[in-house]
C-alpha cells in the first residue's frame, strides 16, 4: 500500500480513538498535538495533501507508535542498524521501546524484589492487573535485554541498566510519561488516601530557574531511592514529579 495512504490511515485511526475517549475532541486539538496547522491536518485526513517521508516520521513520532509500526507506515527501516544485523537491531529496538514505554516492564523489575514474589507469570499478571499474555511477553523482552535472568525457575533481576538509541528512547519516554499520567488518574479515582498522596504547588517563578528545579527533583528521587532501597519490599509503588507552565504563550 502507498505510504501516503498508510500515513493517512494511521492518523485517521488515532484521531478516531481519541474522539472515542472524548467525543468533544476537536480537529484543532489534534492538529495542536501533531504540531501542524489544522488546515494541513484536515487535508491529510481527506487524502488531499502528500507529506514527505521525514515529516511523516516526525508526525508519527508524536503518536507514540512502536518502531515496527513506524517501519510499516514509512516502508523503510525506522533506524540505522549500525554494526548489528538489521533483524537483530529491529528486535532490540522494539524490546527497548516497549520496556521503556510500557509501565509494567519496570514494575515487573520492582515486583520481583518483593519478599513474597513466587516467580510465576500468573502472579505478575494478577498483582499488576495485566493479562498473562502481556506479563509473559514483558518477561521475555526483559530477558532478551539482559534485565532479567532465570535460575532454578526463579526470575531474578540482573541489575543491568537499559540503554537505547535516542530516536527509540525519545518515542518511548513520551509514551511512558503519558501512561504515568493515566496511572495517576486511575489511582486518584480508585485508591484510598492511605495508599496514595497527591500534592501540588502553584507559584510564579523565573523560567531560567527550571533547570535548577529539575536538578533538585532528580536529587530528591535519588535520595528516596537510596534511603528505602534496603528496607522491606512488599508492594510496588510509583511516584511522579511534574513541573509545567500554566500559561498559554511561550515565555
């Protein structure tokens, strides 16, 4: 199928999914998400405008598609293979994308450190609220990436850190951050105040101080991790720290 048609179909499908979640979601809002003029998006969705391959890749990256999905639409390899065979690189890139982008992968790495973890995929699915298939696929990805090992039928963490090509990591991290917001919203609705804590602060500041605040955030999270790493581990938690401007105009 023609790449332009695949691109148009991908945008139409994504736009329909967003409208299914929110019937009031407008074309103008979608255009803002894609960082394109509304008129251009309208013409693309109607098949009246062609887009260059580089622009396609740029726009598709904002839909948080996997490398495999990107390749199918672009009809070419998503990334340069470097010194590895293309097949190996594609598998590695896909594994890294899902491990970074889908929240339950790192949740599994934390879950296996809890005191009563049995090492069973079914337990992973039950405790994290995901399907057994998703749990099994995640475990296999983590094993291929060297983040998990199996000894005496017991799943263990290797302590290895994940790394990824920038183009894969950037797409995955955007997807991960969106999932973090969705998980937080679900926790706000379903968990008791004893299990969760949501704090906020609205204040005026100099935008030049943003790098300093981001540095403080990272230091704080590192301190929390160091302090509680050696304590008893019974359940898996996630904490998010967010900083963003409430003003519409760029400063």
